[in-house]
C-alpha cells in the first residue's frame, strides 16, 4: 500500500512523462527499492527465504539477515517474478552464506559485515559462462553460472573456509540444493547407434543395472529402446536419454552443459543443452547420424519426476583463420523439452 500511495503522489508531482523518464533511466530504483521484490517486513532486507518445494512455500518466510519470520502468501505474479529474477553474484555470495548460517553453519561470519575482495574472474575469451570469486576472513566463495535467461540461471557455488571446502551446491530460482555428484560426470555421447531408433525427444530407460557397463554389446541401443518407459520401480536403474533425432549427414552435435536436481513436487531434473548445426561450407560426413546423450541416474525414490531440457541452438562456421564461430540461433520463445515419469 505504501508503494501505491508513493507512486500516486509521484505521478501528481512530476506527471507521466517525468515518471517514464525516471523508470527508463533507472533513477526510480533509488526511490522505490522494494517494488518488484519481496522484502522483510521488519527491516526491508532482500535476503528473504521460503521453503520451496514444501507446503509452506510462499507462506512461511524467514529473513536470513535479521532472523525475523512471518506468514504471508504473496500474489502469484509477484512470487513468480521474485523466484525468476536474476541475482547479481555479490548478492548470491551473501545470500548463500546467510542461508548456510541459518541451517547450522554458524562458524561462518555475517557476510554483510565483511570487507570482501575479488569479483569477476571469468577466463578471457570464454563465452556463455561467468565465474566470480570473493574472499574475506578465510572464506573463499566461487560462483559460476551460464549466460542464459534469468529464470534458467543455475548458480554453482563452492564455499571454502580455513582451507577446507565447507559446502558445495547450487541455487536455482531461490532454491538451494546440495551438489554431491553430478550425473553429467558419467554422461555418454553417441552419434550413430540411435539412428532409426530414437526420434527427437527425451526418454527414460529402466534397466536392472547401470547400462554403461554393457556398452559395446550386440544390439546395445536396441536394448535401451526396448527398456524405455514412463513408469519404473525403485529397484530399477534409471537413465535419461536425450536425442536430437535422425539427420541425413554428420555435423549435428549435442552437449549438456549443466544439470540441477530440484527438490520440488514433482522432482525436476533440469538440464541445459547446446545444440549445434553445421553452417554453410562446413564439411560433414555423408552418413545418417543421431546425436544423443545417455545420462545414468541410478535408483530413485518413489514419486513423480519431470525432466526438463533447456535448449540453446547454434550454427557452426569457421573464420578465415580456421577458428570455429558459433552463431546463436535466435528464437522468439525459449525452447524447453519436458518429459514426465513416475517411480513406484
């Protein structure tokens, strides 16, 4: 209400033309710091948290700064905007440490009282990803994230204290998850075995053991196709296969660049993938190909799951010096593949 009254008063004083100028210039942000944000009603802090993925989501709230708790359900559009907003690395730094302090890592000092050094340390000529490193009082916090739409940004975070790794995890849409091991470490790529078997899409495969131990056996890819399902058991070894489908030539590639296990209801397996197509003049093999990747997940708990693949597409060409040039293929809306399955 106070924001509404302030805006009406401001309009009366400067008029619509003046307000438009303040909005586009960013000056208005200094006058209305809380608009578009969910803040602590006690001290106005932006470091607020709600238990995402539980029944208390957008209901029970805690200020990670002052410790104040309150009960409120914010309008859906306000809440969704809050979750999907891009977070500056320095904010992620403090937000992460405040969160860790709230769940028992009291050895960490208050990040808002520290004199931080460091900042952007993205390697030169690296595109598509950012790295920030901050240091203060024996703490080193490293933050990496892909350059994607704000709502798809997954921050990979490592917190070191007194020379030891204290916590590793991820932050995605305001939800922290522990980063133990990533299935991408065991991801297996293939370009020929799936021809004629897998059309473009996501597949869930349920076998009695890790299918990677059987690679090279006769009819391997046909065996995987025969074990695709939307309903598996807790005793099955579950793998996820992502295929771009058949192409008449080579040169088409698939690369998974990140993975996040989001503890929500249903659980979400979120992948970010780069798809690359050969550009004009690029030499390709004259054979049918099917770019795919197999990701072993293991035994899963009973429940419902959703696989999401956030796709970025590029065209590959080469410059006069033979260096590859990846040109993004622009789309009006983000390309997201989804597949639902259940473990019983």
